[in-house]
C-alpha cells in the first residue's frame, strides 16, 4: 500500500488514545488513494476519497489505512473502531516523551528521600501493590549492578537496579510502570497514562507532593495528551450509515 503523508491530508475528525499517544483519524485524501481489494491482485484507486487510520505519536507517514469513496462510509467505519487500541507494534510503540518525563519528574516530584533498607522498600511496594490488587513485585537492587537506571520487568514481575536507586521516588516511578502495564498499556512506556499514574502515587505515598500542582505542571509540559473524545473538524455526516466491511490494505 502507498504511504500517505499526514500533512497532505485534510483531517475531518480524530480521537486521541491517551495510553499510547497515537491518534485515530478520519481524513479526506486529495488525489488518488490506493487499496488492495480482497481476492484481487491488481490494486485499485479511489480519487478524492477518505481514509481512516492510526497515526503514531509525532508521526507523519501513514503506512496502513482503510480507504472509502465517501465520508458517510468512512465515518461509519471510524465510529465502529474508535474505541479500539492501536496495533501493538512499530511505529505505534514508541516512547516518544521519555526524556521530557524524566526532566519534569526531576523538577516537580519532591521528597524521594534517602535510601531505604530492603525491608522498608518491600513493605512500601507491597502497600502500593495491594491498592491495585496486584502481587508485590520482587526487588533486585545490588551494589554491584551495572544498571544505570531503575527498571520494572513485566516478565519477571521485578523492580531492580543499582542499590543507589532504592528510595521512594524511584520505587513510585517503577510502581507506576507496573500499574500502567497491568492496566493494558502495551504501546508506550512513559506516555500520558503512565504520567497520571505517577502523579496519583506520588500524591498519595510521598509527602510534599500535591496532585493538582503536579497535574498542572505536567499539562504545561505537554505530558498528559489530549482528552479522549472525538474532535470534528468537518461536521459528521447525517444521516449516519451502517459501517461496511473495510477494504483491507
């Protein structure tokens, strides 16, 4: 399928997907749009049609889309699939705001505190885990560790890193990853849903942090994404029609 340049499309509507930072769009595609019809080897083209597609965070190239010859049918397809998640693969899996989150966190989250003993750390993590009905992860912090950062490993259900990271700030950060992961976010590690979890945990478990102030600063830093609602640039068609079977790319 031909790649499309998002900047050359005329966006008719979109819905933001907060966990991943991706956007589900419906757009007019001036010119010809190619699609492969099921069972037909030779590609067909639609002139001045509409497409429905996922757009990766900060992405311009659209590699996969469904093409329609009218706004009515494209909108019906858009409405049918608007609540789905983007595909759990590249380019939709992209940690697009990792460094921005680190910079914001270092500036705004206070009271990480001194290094904890393993016993206190285990109790701290257990308390957070129980709030979400999760089993407490194992802790693997070592003085001789070569890890430059703290981590949460889903496959091992483990938080670990160098012993210098064993404090409330790093543990809350990794617990936010744990909560985000088990909530079903598989697309991006430091996306908007992670930031919201981090704020909730910092407000509740580390003294000196206020949720409203953290939300305000995170929003100003552009870390919370857009509201998860449909935004129309072009009014939706009326009357609506039943969604046809999509033309698969």
